[in-house]
C-alpha cells in the first residue's frame, strides 16, 4: 500500500467500495476523505454508492420461492453448458 496522501480517482472509488463493506482501513478512509475534498466526481460516486447501500439494506430484495428455484435451475443448466 502506498503512503501517498493524494490518491487517483480509481483508488478513491475502490476505497469507497471497501468502506461500504466495512473493509477499508483508517488510513484508506483518511486518504479517501482528503480526495473527496477536491474531487467532485468522486463525491458524486460516494453519494450514489451510499444511497444504493442504504436502499439495499433497508428493504432487502426477496423472491418468490418457486421463482427462485426456477432461476437456480436455469443457472445450473447454463453453467453445465460451459463446463
């Protein structure tokens, strides 16, 4: 890991993703927050990412058991074709 404080956008977005899953280190979070001070695009990415996480965790998507089984069966059939 680099000790640079200034990070490029692709690294900032990666750290943003890690932060959403509680996998980012304190140092990564510090570098991300510094990056967000001057990068409007990454601030927008971070806001969208946080909003998406909030939506998904608030009301988890559920599927009818028969539809789930049908999807699982179709997936397994396609997977078998490629093995």
